[in-house]
C-alpha cells in the first residue's frame, strides 16, 4: 500500500491556533504531513522564515499533534514542485470565508492541471474562524495580548523575543 502524503502550505507569519487546528486535523488524515512555510513575495514578513519554522515545530510539539509531521520551507519554484518532490498528492488549505474560497479555488484548479495535485479545503474550528496572521501581527504591534489567538510558543516569543525583552 502506498503512503498517503499531504502538504499544508502557508506563510505562518506568525502561526495561529487556526493553523494548528488545520495541521492537527490533517495529520490525523495522512501518513505523512509536510507543513511548509512558503515565501510570499507579495507580503512583507514580520518574522524571518527560520523563526517561523522554529515556532511551528514548537507549536506542533506542544499541541499534541499526532502523526508524522515534517516542517520545512520552500521559497523557489512552484508549490506543486515541492509536493511532487515529496510524493504528495494533496495540498491542505484552511479556509475561513468566501473570500478565501474565491482566492484559493483558481490556484487549486491550476495545481491540479499542472501536477495532478488535489487541494483539500478544511473549515476552521469556529473558535478560530476570524483569526488571521495579519490580525495577530496588528494586535501584537500595538502591544495587545495575542495569547487567545496563537499557540503558547508563539505567544511567548511575541511577548519576549519579538520585543527584545
């Protein structure tokens, strides 16, 4: 029997509880799950990729995520090239609203056309449906408490490391 491999791509800048929810649920569905930090040239990142990788690894470890989860990054080429390289036939994407569906659907169709890679859309836990990384960045930049929205490792980092305390 062949292994079921999937990729959860995202900027994860920073990782949120919504991200962790999607990762946890996808890890239960697949034999191997690659959580992939991708560089988005259209966005100015708050955290360097290396820090996002570390925070994801810590969040996954502390978040009782079961399964074979591999955290990696990808900054050159198409996302489907990474998926093909690791033998993944599925991309898992969390969607919060119709806006996400409208944005993600054309990419899903192109990815299927380019590399026969399917996209699985996962609805969030309602507790995390309105949380985005950009919202967390804004609240954090203004000194607000982001702990209700992010895993403990991210809250600790944003409370101490990101502010230089």
